[in-house]
C-alpha cells in the first residue's frame, strides 16, 4: 500500500470551539487593559492592538449615531455590527443571529420555527403512530394467572387459624336480637360468609357453604357503649354459648418461628490431602497394599464407603497436582449433608468429673470412729 505523495497540514481539517477566540488572556476583567494600547495576546504571544489606538476611541454618542444611521431603508450593515469585548473589533451579525435576538426579545423559542411558545411541539412518540403489530408479542407467563406463594402461605395460615378456632368472625351486637341464641348466631355467620339473606330465616335448611353452618363461629363484639356501672357484672356473666367455643381470638398466639440452624462446616483437609506432605506420612508399596486389604474387608462387612481411601502423594509444586478423582464424590456427599441431613439443637452439659462425684463429708462429721491403735 503506497501513501499519497500529497502533503498538507493535518490541522487544516480540524475543528475546535476555541479557534475563534483570538485573545488568550482568559476570563479576566478587561478593564485592566483600559490604560494600555493592547487588549491581550493572541495564540502566538503577540499583543492584540486596539483598533482605535491611532484614530482615537469613539465615545457613546458616536456609537449611538452609527447604530441608528440606517441607509437605503435598512440595507446598510453598520447597524448589524457589534463590538467584540475580547478583541475590540466590530463583528457582523448574520440573519440567523438577528433572528435569535428578535425571538429572545419577544419571549419566543429560539429553537423552533413556530411562534406558539418557547418550547418545541410535543410529539407522542409511543402513541402517535398506530402499529399493526405490538412491540412485544411474548405469551403471558404462567405465574401471572396463579396466586403467589406468599399469598398461598398467608391463606393457609388463616385457614389453619379458623379450623383451630383461633380466628373467628366477630359479629356486631346489634345484628342479633338474642345473643345467647346459638342457632341465630350461626345463621347470621353463614349469611355474612355467603351473602344469602335467606339464611336468616329459621326454616331455611340448605347448606350455602362448602361446610356446615355449625362450623361457623359465633363470637360477637361486646357492647362498648353499655352502662359503665354494670361493667363488672357484664364481664363476670359469660354467655353459655361462649363457654362451648374454643379459645378466642384474643388468646391466639402465632407459632414460634424455627431458629436458624447453621450448616456444619466442612472438615479441613489433613496431611493425606496435602500435595507436599512430610516424608513420614508417605506410604510404601507394602503399606498401601495393607491399607487396601483392610478397606476391602470393611467394605465387605458394610462398615465403610465403597470409595477407595485416599493415599498421600508428594508433588514438587501445586501445578503438578492432577485432577482429584474424589472431587465429584465429595461434592455429592456435601450436598447430601446440606439437604437431607436433619439439623437439631443439642443441649450440651458443661460439667467436670469432680462435679459428677457425690459430695464427700468431712472426717469431723463421721465421728465417732476409732482414731487410736490400742491392744485389747
């Protein structure tokens, strides 16, 4: 591949926002150069002379007359010129610049062509075009049609509490004429559960629920607006039907959560699993044969696993160690221990052998006993 012989400056085709900035003094007050003949320095380090340094600085009246002096009905260009504070030179405004200035003074948007406001016309990107096909046509997931597992557990706890009598419907006292009438209480409870008003009739015999109306509890709220003087008498007088019910909702206690049982830690490898064990742990050929013979006998009796025992091996470095043949078996046994092994708390008794011995009385408490040797 031959390179082009046409040479040129690579910076001729580059663009930069800082190329129009001829004055390199930075963002400093330009009043510091009022008493000087220059107004700053260009990119080459040469001073930028003020354009009116030889002709004299025009005053504000000359500037006003120059801007208002429009010749040929606006065809002049003097009114289009503004003075650049960085260089002191006159800059000619284009038609696009004048349009931006005109819209800014009128409060209109400078980025739109319409005169409706300072904002662009809003377009509904997602609803303006009616598409024949949807964006996503994947089938609905199965879990959107079935109740969640959390709801299932919550309903299961409520059903268990209702069956055990811990959670009972609380009926208002004004709904019944006789709170001690158990049949009326059960009919009202069945009406609240099914919404069938025919259940309030004493002659109605059908079962509107999937269970018998006798399974509906009859607990009612006490009358909190009753006479406060007879409050103690009302608390002592328990209706006969309430004595036949199981424990009330106020006696309900949630089941005790099971404590977290930490999984047993995996035993650390010993000297046999070391890739560079001490020489005294290495077995000879005869010793390995004896170990394998004992293992076969114990396997025949069913006392040990059928996986051969691990023999210590010595390697010069870790990268020379081959793949372990027992790796998959060890992972399988570990997973079985974590999943199928039952975990339970075991109370340990911390004691000493001295504490287990019975207390021995002192010798002074065992008197009288012979203490001297005598001849009879």
